[in-house]
């Protein structure tokens, strides 16, 4: 029976996610979409931080690349959402390839500072290219046109309809990230995180693997940015700001950077706590920082990692008690 529990849990979670789209109110559906989009951003980011061991402070640039790629195509060429998302992801992918080419030559603090510098350059470009990006006003009027697949057309103008589209993208991201983590490529990334010298001695190009992980995580950030722009029908330069890059880092730390589901759990906690705290005070970052300190100091390995350790400890205690009898 124990081996079926994971499948039962997955089925219950899927049923709950479907129920939100079918029966929940507009506010709950909207908040759920924010959680799903942040989860996509964090799942992709954690391939770089948790799997490869590289801390980037510039991933908001790729999020903005996805948002502005979709927004510019939607306003000037076509409102087709699928083409817009592909354009946004393509732009984010190219940006990640160019920026990553220079950054992956370094590690640790040098890598982090380079990504921060490139990220702020992108922010500055978006802010100053007013004729193209709208400057500090951002891009407005991004519409959620129907998705045409030739034989059928699906409307996503209603919030509940768009929720199912975001849910589909989220599930696709979960499957893809899971397959990447379990693939030989993902195992090499783990090896690079643990000891890059040994990977080099095995004849593998550490730099190329790091670049590939950087581009993949940047592409997922672009997907999240495109979905976020469609959700809000708007995007602005602050989507590329370094403070936005901190969100997937915080989410991964809260949930657990060494776990697969950590970024998803962290996204739920981040969005939930932020919404609750903002109702009482505008200084939500101060109180959220205190909560983050408690989680990090109290639960080693994040919430998911901490809970898993508690279960393992309980099992060990039960086994030891049984052995003593």
C-alpha cells in the first residue's frame, strides 16, 4: 500500500488544482495563478542554484525578456498568445545564452556579481529605451486573445479559463524539470555542484554544462515572465530589477534548495505570507525577513527538507524502539 501513496497524493493535488479553477472565487484563482507562475520561475531557477550550485542575482532580466518579448509581439505584430510566449521564451533564451557565456567562466561570488551587473544593465536598457519599451510606464494593453490551434479555438480572456492554461504550463514545467533532474545531464550538474574538478577529470566540459543549465533556467524564467504579462495585461521595468531576482532565491531557500518540490512549497508560503502581511503593514519585507530567519534557522534544508528529516527521525526512533523490545 505504501508504494501507492505518492500516486494518491499527486492525484489529490491535481484534483485540488482543478477544483480551484472550477469552483473558487476570482481572488483565489488570481492568487493561485501567481503561485503557479512563481513556481515555474523558481523550479527553473533551482536547476541552477540547487542542482548546479550557482547563485544568480540576474534572473529577473530573463523574466523581463519573456514579458517584453510577448508584450512587443502582442502590441505590434500578433496577439496570438502561443506565438507571444514562444517569442518571449526565445528572447529570454538568447539573453541567457549571451549573458551566460560571460558569467559561467566564473563561480561563487564573481558569478553572482556578474549576473547582478548584467541584470541591472538590462533593467537600465528597458528603463531608457522609452520608444521601444515604454520606459518607466511599461507596456500596457497586452491582451489575452483566444488560442487558435487550427481545428479548435480556446478562449483565455476569462480569469478561470486563463487559470487552466497557466496550470497546463505549470504541469509541463514540473514534468520537464523532473526529467532534467533525473537525466544523465542532471546527474552531471549534481556532480559539478559537489566537485567540479572531478567532473573535469572525467573529460566533461564543466563550462558547457553550466552554460546549458543557465540557458534552461533562463528560458523557464522567460516562460514565467510571459505568463505574468498575460495575467496582468501589463509589464514594467521593475520586472527586471534585482529585487525581483531575489524572489526565486527566497522561495528556493524557504522550500528547500536540495528538494524537487521545495520551490513549489516555497512559492505557496511566499505569496501567502506576503498577501497576509501586506494587509497589516507596508513594511512586509521586514516581517517576512523575520519569518525567513525562523524557517532557515529552525528547518535545516527548508520546509520540505526539514519535514522530511522529521519523518526520517520519527521512523528511526520507531525502529530503534522496536529493536529494543
